[in-house]
C-alpha cells in the first residue's frame, strides 16, 4: 500500500491531537492497536507485521497483546513488528489469572518479555480476576515494577465492585487502567463503572471497540442511524464506531487490524469530531444504560 510522507504527517497530527492521560501523567493517543488472533495463521503474519508497523508510523503507539493470545503467538508476531520500533511503542501485555500469584507471576512475565524480545513492558495487566487474592497480585506487580520489568500495571475485565475492592487494598491505588469491552452496542460500563473510574482518574482501555465479528457487528454497521452519521462525515461506519468510542477523552481504544488499509482507516478516525446531534441520533438507536448491567466480556 502506498502512502506519502505528507499523508503520514497529517494523520500523525490528527492522532496526536486526541489523547488520554494515565494517573502518573503519561499521555497516550486515544487510539492504539490490538493483537488478538494475530499469529493464528502463518499465512497472514507478514500482513500483520506490516499493519502494526504502519500503525506505529501513524502514531498509534499503544500496542496491546497478551500471553493468552494464541498461547504466546501474538506476542511473537508483535516482537517481529517492533524489532526496530521498540522505543516508539507503548507495549502492553497481560497475565492470565492462574499466573497472577507470587508462585508464577514473575516467570510468566519473563516468558512474555522473552517472546516480545524486550527488557520491560510499559504496562502489564491482570487479564481478569481469578482465584489469586488481589492483594497478592498487587504485591507481585509492585515487585516487578521495582525491578524495572514493568513501568506500571493495571487490570482488565474488572467491574465496579472489583475496582472498589482493588482501590481499598494496599497498593491498589497504583492501578493505571482498566481494560474492558466497550463499543456502541455494549454500553453497560457507562452507568457506574466509568463514572467511578473517572473519580479516581483511571482511564479505560476499550477492547473490541468495533464489536466482535458476527451478528452484532453487522447490526451496528448496517444500522440506519450509524450509516446516516457516517455518510454525513463522509467516513465508513467502522470509523464512526471508533470515533464514538474515544469521544469522552478518557477512553483509549485498541482495535485490531491485520491489514495496512484497515490500520490507515482506524488512524484517520482520530480526526473525526462528532456533533451533539450525531451523538443524540446514536443514543436513540443504541441507548445508554438506565441501570447497572453485568459487565460484558468476550
């Protein structure tokens, strides 16, 4: 795919204009890159590497992966993409709940670092809650931070009560982010989780901001209101969904794109400003929650 330096610069400017701040003051672009399912098909690996590298050139610095993704294959592909770009990336990985205690966490982290061919992670997340006490996981995360193996830590798939429990334990206030499912068709976190996180200045990372493939994504992309708003901005419905997901300024979306053209479209979404009329129309089609809902997870 051909893209000029002038186009790259213009998109970089758009991406850099939309940011999210972490509790420690670190500023990141509101759009990043996910890697779920990367590495699953060797025939796609070259395209996936090129896509991740183009994303970095366009300013999509946050690259999110996990030891669970393909049993480490996504981390391996990520390493190949970052071989000459490590310093330009804000690298995130996740530990499985079964590995989140003092017995396994350091070994699990070191395995991820080995696959990623790096000395440290910018952010390390507990993938979801398991049987290990939170206090133990936090203590181990803090040890890894003190050793310089991670810069900061956070959680994923934590609901309101989970975040409250985390905040009440020693060291829990150091949580940098909570990565959760969030898109126009799944807005449950807006009722209580997002407001409670805002009070603590903890941003959300939105995984699957374009919805998981299948009927739900199709319903979103073909919805008349979505199409109307997208047409009014001369953008694609998928770009609209991304622009919607980062509208608040405290959500960082990490869509996965395995091809360069999709990365380009994702990055361009940073330059889309939705009007109050746009948002009202989308709210009517996909209403925000009126009560607490169970945390949506895929």
